[in-house]
C-alpha cells in the first residue's frame, strides 16, 4: 500500500485572492517578513497498488479527473510505501 | 530568504466531510484502490529571516495565530533556504 500526499496549487499566472487575503491579514498582525502567500489544497490518500509506478498512475489519474482543475491548477504527488506490520 | 511549505490538516479524530465526498466521488469514477482520503490546506510563503530557526518561529507563529485552527487542525512546516542569485 502507498500513501499519497498531493498538493494542488493555482498556476503562478492565476490570481490567488485567498492567498492575498491571508497575506494582508498576516501583515495586519505584524508579520512583515512574510510575502508571496499562496494557498492551495492538500490531499492525503491510501492507494492499494502492485508497484510504485501503478500507484503513481492511479494518483495522477485521480488528480486529472477529479482533484485538480488542469486549466488553472498544478499538482504535485509524493508517494511513500507503507509496509504492513 | 526561506520558502515555507505548510500543510494544515484536520486532526485524525475530526470528521472530514470534504475528504469523504472526494472518496465517494473517486469510487464512483472507478477508483476502487483509493481509500482514506483526507483534504487539508496547503500554504506557500516567502519568509525573510536571519536564520532557519527564526524563519521557523515566524512560520509557527503565523500558523498558530491565523492559518490553522489549533483546536481542530494540525500543521506541518517545511522550510527551504533560497539563495539569491
């Protein structure tokens, strides 16, 4: 079994109002050293697959079909094998 | 300067309806090998700080004060130094 950690972020050319709002709120709280705040989604899932390659294919397909909007968003998948005790 | 990558996830004891809905939708799409879907937030930011320790302190404080709800959520911070070219 594999654990997938997926981040889905808006493409850098797309405005991120949620990030801008957070950045503004942080600056109001005195965090002057923080900039370029961007907010995305984080998805964790367990994938049962024969191999790391199969697991990656399943995760890529799930991102392309449901989790990310490929017009506006990029995704990044990290997979870790979980060895049953 | 440091780039912070922060994931904010619901604590495992807290129900995650968004994750459940995604899991259900994935299963409807035929992804039978995916389970335990949980959805959180992903935050990227630039932090200007003297040291990695200072940057971590700023990021921790931003999470505690604004980005995460410490009653319901956990956060995990990864920091990378960016060397100006």
